[in-house]
């Protein structure tokens, strides 16, 4: 089973080296790192220290959703069977990748696997509440019962890419992916993962949460 | 003929915008048709500000009692149209930029291994 691990990066110079050091060496050649117009030394660090990985450089900052799409398109071009997405800010543990791969190997009927963070643990109150609210709304609107719809650690089989493909350029992409999976009744499962929050000022803000909420409502009634 | 303060402000605004339009044309921000359209528009605003009575028949047809209200209604419609056109153009440019950036990233990957 050929797989690709897609990691969108934006100004991750602080964490990228450690993230790649923690990555089991067997996965390095499967990594597709998408630098989303970083203004720091993210791309330089990757180029100099990890030539085995594939680095795609978006010269202009397009947002996480577009970076994920660029990585996915490369993975499809590489004829990967499974695409796995994770964050490059040390939030997700590279050792969990094998759990995703094992699940895809064992459960051939499963189309998509979502990481589910232990909500509440290590998470501040505002993101916790926001995450919970969005998850409940998606569960109710789309009858797709997940514990964590906002987790960026997830994977799907390449054959369902067209069914889950998102148009959102920002953080709403992950939610759109869930909704597309729900609409197409893709078979899913969840894997509980550990999360570490090192940088509280990055990631989804309250403002992003409001935009995602508005988009969920639009997708429910007009998509 | 008594000229109100708002008329003076409107004429000054129109003249400033005609100058700004000319400046933008000289800087090649837009071409001749764009220059003519915008100049005519601000010229029309200046003329309407000097001779507002000329618009009274239009206001009567539209059942608008005050000329000032007519200006407000036309102004709001104009703003909505311009905002909509701007939105369409921004979306088009955004999509083109996204496609171009993604294609370039996919075309020139950095991989030595």
C-alpha cells in the first residue's frame, strides 16, 4: 500500500526540525511538505536537512486548505493509495501514523479515518467549547457522528479524493472534508490521538470558528 | 442662484475625482474607455450638483419627494453595483492566483532523495 503524508507548513521554523527528527525514518520519503509562503526559514531548514522529503513551495500564502489540496494533488500524481494529513507544529505525534496505516490495511471497507483528540485534555476552554459546538452541529446537520470534526490528523483512500475534495482555502477545509464525506456516506472510523499544544497563537481562532459555523450553515442549506 | 454647502462639497469632490481619474489614467492604471467612463460619471455628478433642478422630473417619475433622497437612492444603488463587481473581480483574481501558485508548487518540487 503506497501512502503519502501531507504536512502543510506556515512559519514553522521553530518546530519543523524537531517534528522531522521525531518522524520515523521509514516515513521520510513519503512526506510531502507544503510550505505555504512562509516568511521564516521553514523551507530552508527542510531543504538543507531533509532532502529525502518532497517539499512543495507555494510562493504566496494561500491558506491551510489550499496547501492540503496541493499536497493531495502531488500524492495523487505519485499514485498513492492512502493520503494522510497532519500538522507540522508538533501538535500530532508522528508515531500515530502507523496506527492510521494499520487501520487502512486491516479494514479495507473504511474510506476515511479521522483523528480524534482527547477533548478537554491539554486544550484551553475557548477552543474546547468551539470544537464541541461545531462537532455537535455537524453531527446534527449531517448525521455523521464524530467526536472531533476539527482535528487535522486524518487520512483517506486516494479513490475517494474526488468525493471529499474541498474548495475552502483556510481552516474551513477540514470541516468541508467532513461534510463531503458525510454527504457521500463514506465509511469512516476514528482513532483517538494525543495532542500537544505548543503554540496557542497559531491554528484556528475564534474568528475562524465563526466563519466555519457560517459556512456549515450555508453548506447545509445551499450546497 | 443660491448654492448650498453640500453642493460646493459635491462639486469639489467631483473635480478632485476627475483629477484623480486623469492621474490614474496617466499612470496607466486603466485604459481610455475606463478614463472616459469615470470622467463622464464625475462630470455628471458635478453638473447635477450645480443644476439639481434638472433632476426634478426624474424624482417625480420615481415618486421621490426630495432631490436629496434621489441622490441617496442612486448613490446606494451605485455602491451596491460597484461592490458586487469588485467582489466578482476579486474572486476571479483569487482563483487565478491560487491556481498559478499551486501549479508552480507542483511543477517545481524540491526533492533530492
